[in-house]
């Protein structure tokens, strides 16, 4: 077999079998990789489509720039409702309303003082949720304010959103 075209291994016997061994090894490795991906996909450990998303992010073009908003599940937003009016039971009513809408409401409380109008306070990064709550309560976006230590509700620093009910909501 001096003519390589006559050799069925494609070359001189010894080198041809080495080449076939390498090819076979590559096929086995590729097969193992494919099987690994299939098994990982079947067990839910591969790919984004199997991960539960806690938030959804969307970009909305506004001219030459874009705005990114994140929607947090209502059930993960702690909402405290405080009665800042002279109408008894109004914080309970608003708490029940928000709870029915899916918010994680805390037990209603009384504010430390009365307020002239309802305000929705928000903790850091919770402004979108506060705006949504204000809208559901039919309050203007101007009623939404950052949560500070001057909020007339005791121990509100750990809350995500605090609704202080004023006479405007108490009458509706």
C-alpha cells in the first residue's frame, strides 16, 4: 500500500487510525455536550425561559432618550395606611381596598396628626408603585412625596409606601 489513494484510512495506516480516533473523540465530546444541554433544559437549569422573573423591565423611547421602568409585583410592596383625618375607620377602608387590589398591606394605624390632604409617601426606588397607588385612589401625582422622617406615622421607615388619608379621601 504505497499509494495513499488506495489506503482506506486516508493515509498511511498508523496516522490514518490516529486521525479516525481524534474524529471519534470529537463526536463523543460533541454528543456529550448536546446531551448536557438537553438534560439541563429538561430540569429547568438552563436558559432564561425557566427562571421566574420577579420584575419586568421595559424601555419606552421618549424622543432621543429612553426611560426604563420596572414593575414590581404588588404583593411584594409593603403599604401602610394611616388615618390623618377626623373620620373614624377610613384607614381600614383604604387598607381593605388596596389589599383587594393585591398590595401587601400592613394593619391600618392613625397618623400622629391630621393632614389637610391625602399624601402617598414612597421609600427609595418605590415611586412607581406610589404613583400607581395614588392613581388607584384617584389622587393626583402631586400627592406623591418621598418618605422622610417627617411623615406623621410612627415607625414608617421600614415601609415601601405610606398612605396618609386626609379629608379628601375620607369623604369619597
